[in-house]
């Protein structure tokens, strides 16, 4: 459906029907069928009030598109004779304006909202730092009743039915938001409607898609949780100002914490640990003249201790003043180093497996600083 022009970033975009959860949506719980609040909350991963999201999705689809996912009082298919159609149509405006509660419509028409027909498929949160943020749940349903789509000419001014893959391949002049494109791509990955609905109805954990603002050589960007820099961006830029880089830049110093800096070169990463008061340790240095110069400039011409990862396991910790300790730790590839105070482990090229074998490391470290790539968060 095409959004009306209201002067915001969504104006004119083609989106799915939707809107905000209203305070009165919980009043519809007694009129829902096939799903109660406990089950809905469990599916959405919230303590309570999960059924409100299903009610809001049904209500907003009715307000904007005229489609009502509901059944009769005894579960029978919803009839749409002329009288009922006229009444329901007349309720869409007052509902949208907040002049009547959805529960009152359900009570008057003896309706049961078919929450069980909606399948929870996606969860998106607007990046931190944006002037307006949304926490949005997406539902998928098949509508097979005799009702007709009628956009409301207020919130939405045009509608259409599209094949997801075809719309992605050729949107024409239709502007699609990133989240809309991602949802269409998700749906287009199934060969048939039956396969899509089997997946939608299957038990699974829906991952939260929280994009993060960042930058690269082309300018401002946002990245999803599957991007290698996603965790590091959250650490370096918790307020979402978009200042952290989502690409590694050769020769540029990046301060990862108060006591850790990273220098990236063609062969990987070198880490500078410490400060001018406590002294310095250089982890995995390179011999190139450029790197030696960069290290000396950043160390204020101090004389650092040099250590390597992947060597035979050392037994002695390194103390930097009275504030910092680098503790040697054994890995399958040899020595790693743990900066105890900042819970950061320098592991060379070794990565801990996502299994019980990495529990000991997670007990002492929150981050891995690898020889190649971005910081890795241990969860």
C-alpha cells in the first residue's frame, strides 16, 4: 500500500498495512480466538501483552485496507452481506481517529478476531540515534474471505497485489523501504504459498533485526546483525551517531577501548595495549616500515614490549604499571593474551567454537580481538 504524503521519510513509500499498538487493544483479548496472551507473548518473546500486537495488526489492516481477520461468535466464517459490510466500512474512520474502540465493534457484531491466522515472521527495530524509532513486528496471513480491499484514502492512497520476487525485480516507480525489501526477499525464497505458510507456522525463534548506523568510504550506512562489524559498531558508538566505520581501513588507528588501539595493515591487525602512564605492549606487530612508523607515532616514541599470538604457550603474565595485566591463555593454535581489566582476548587467528568448549573463555572475556577482522563479541 502506498503511504500518503505526510512530510516524513515514509511518505509515498509502498509498505504493508500497519501502525501503532493502541492502549485499548488489550480490551480485545476476550474477543480473540485460537490464541491467548500467554501463548502470543511467548511467541514474541515478551513477558506479557503479546496478544496486543496481533490485535493491532488485525485492527490496522482493517482500518487501512478494509480486510478484517475475524470469524463469527461460534467460529463460523465471517459473513459480509450488504448490511454488515456497510456497518464495518463505516467503523473504519472512527477507529482510525480513536472515536470508538475496536472491542466495541467486536461486541456489537459478535466477532472473534482470528489471531491464530497471523504468523509472526520478523522483528525490526529502528537504529539507535534516529530521531524517531520503531519497534515493529511483522505477521503473515492468508486471506481467503469474500471481502474486498479498499484503501482508506487517508493513511494510504493506493494499493495493489504483487508477487514478491517480481516486485523486487521490477518495482517501477514504487519506492520500497529497506525493511520492506527484506521482507519481500524473505517471502520470495519459497517456491509455493504452501511452503511459505508451513515455514511461517513452524516453531522457531524470530531474530531481532536491529540495524546500526555507521559509515564507510561511500558515506553513511546502516548494517544488520549479520555484518562482521555490527557488534563492534555497537561498542564504539552506543549512541548511534553513525561515527564508527563498517570497513577496516589500512593504516588508520581505531581506539577500541581506553587501553586498546588497533592498527590494520594488509596482513591483518596489530594491537597496541596500554597508555603513556602504564607503558605499552604491541601484539602481533608487522615488520613493514610503514607499520613500524605508525606504531612509534602512536606510542609517543616509547619502547614497547612485543608479544605474538600463536606461539608456544607462555606462562608469565605481563603487568603494565599497577593498572593492567595481560594474562597468557592457551588456545589450540598456541598463546593468546587476555587483557583482564577490559575482558578482551587477543587470540590471533583462532576462533572459539560456538559450543560448551568456549564457556571458560566467556567466563573471563567479553570480546575477542582477532588478527584479522573486527572485534567479535562473546555471547
